[in-house]
């Protein structure tokens, strides 16, 4: 699926090098953080949301102390849960829940959306 990048492409592209070519570290360079929405959205679509959320939680600043902090990723997740919730697997919902647990960041309405999505799925079964 990832062609020449291999199955571990998201980790290698985000965290370091692949085949001797340096990859951008979007979590460390201020000039690259404006691409974070795109990267998290792409990893969501390629079933690597958990990896993207763990990396974002570990490396992005909290409380909007920087222009592109963790709250921006939470806003993206909030919007995806609202408009693209059928695309979330149960595992993805669990990853989102693990990410927001214990954060000192405003969770928007993510906990309520997670509960509503799960309740709706239970009602359908």
C-alpha cells in the first residue's frame, strides 16, 4: 500500500529517516507544524490514527502555548468525530479516548461524542 516506503512508513516519515533520506520532523520544526492537520488526517484515513495521536500527545505543546499545539489536533479530532464518525473503528475510538485521558487541555466535546457514537452503535446491534 505504501509502495517503496514499506509498512512502517508513518513511523519512519514522522520520526526519522528512511533509506538514508531525512524525513521532516513536523513535531519539532515550528515551520512544519502547519502541516500537522494534514498529516493527522492522512494517517486517520490510512488506519494509523493511533500512532499519530500518540506522537502528537507526546511531542506537541499544550494549552496553545505555541501557534500549533495539541489543541489544534483535538479540534481536528472533534470535527472528524462529528462529520466522519462512521469511519472510526472501535479501536480508533479507544485510541482517541486514551489520548484525551488525563490531558490538561480542553477536550471540546470529544468525550460526549465518543459516548454518543458508541451508544448509537450499540442501539443498532
